[in-house]
C-alpha cells in the first residue's frame, strides 16, 4: 500500500494535556496574554480544531481522550463514559492491544516514547497499579520505557522539561533549560520515524487555577516549542502538537471544557493531516495513512488503514 505522501515522514508529536482552542481574549485565555508567542502563532495559523467530545455526554477527560488519540477507537463509547486521569484495567487493555506506537513498530518503523521515568527499575513501572494511557501503550509497544539513566544521559526528557518537579522526589542534581530538553528530544527524533513526548503540566496548572502559575507553565512550554520549530525544515520532518481536551484556554473555570482541541501540524504532510482530522478518533488513522506497511505480508490491523 502506498502512502498518500510518498515516503513516510519523520514525525515528532508533542502531546499537551488540557489545551483547547478558546476565545482570543486575553481576559479569559492565558495563551493570549502570556509570554508564549510561538504557541499563539501556531494555534492562530497552523492549527485545525478537533472535536474532543467523543459523542458522549459530560466533559471530556484524559484517560478516554488519550486512549482515543492513540488507538483511533472511541474509548469513551467503549467505556460508556468519559474516564478521567489514569485508565483502569479494562481501558489499559484496550490501549495495550492496539495503539499507534505498536502499529508503527509492526509496520516496520522505529517508533518511541521519549518521556523519562524517575526510576532504575522498569519492572517496577510495569507492576504499577496505576499508569497513564501512554505508559500502557509504550510498555505494550516497546516492551520498556526510558529510565533514570537515560534521562541523565540526555536520551530521554522529563515531563516538566526542566526536572524541577524532581526536587520533590529527592533529586539534587542540576536543572536544565527548556531549550536543552528540546535538544534532547530532537536527538531522539533524529533516530526514529515517530517520536512522542507528553507534557501535562498545562492541565495540572489549569486545574489549580492560579493565573501566574499557568502563565509560567506556558512560558516554559513556549521556549521548548520554539526550540523544536526547526524540525519541519528537516527533510521529511513533520511536527505535530495535539491535546486531549480543553481546560487551560478558559480561565473562567478550573475544569475541563468542551472546546475543540488543536491539532497543530507543520512540515511534510501537515495539510493532509489537518484536512483529515476532525475528531480525536481520526488522529491515529490519519497519521498511520502516512506510514505504509514495509512488510505487505502482515495482516491488516484493527486500526485499519
Ligand atoms: Zn484534567
């Protein structure tokens, strides 16, 4: 099967939790008053709105939203409701069975999750009763996640970019700048066909509802994004930013919103993706359409391209 785009792109996907497309009003939306010019420009010029409501009543939530993004199947319909936070066993199984990372690897591509776990023992992560959708997907697809040694060797990125939140966990080493975290992520992306990084401080800060803290998170994220911005100019480079639901863009509430999530797409195949993704469940199939199977003897997958 041929891709719609010819040769498959080198994709760098930055997942940003709880970031919706809201009013362009600085009184309501911190993105329009904060020190985040890159993010603002991307949302204004390079984003398409993605319906995150999944056709299920209530506010969209992270576990079902992320599970839908990475499987291409409507996880809220599967569960009969929006599931917040971390997935339980049934939803974890749903993610582990078929997801974007495992499907790309099955098709013969190098796909990876770049986030670091602050542990030396991957088995301990595997045994955790509670883990994120992405952890479940990465363990199923890669058989591992990136551990502490890789973080300190610059071969993984901590979720907060600077390692500052590791202080609460006894870390006494140096902090790094968001730009250095971006350099580490780009080093990983150069060695892979698909690289995923997950940032969720946006959602956490918005839930706490302190405007200054929200703006600080946005400023940090923006420095990181600006340092990634050269990626699409690489041959075959595709840079994507997507979210699971709204939250931060509406300063009038600490909760999630029903605003559309943005899909920012820059570089090779960006316009095709922006055209094809209208709902969260469109994302994985649209991306996989760019990655034809390298081994045509393999059977079609339930992600179905
Ligand atoms: Zn949330």
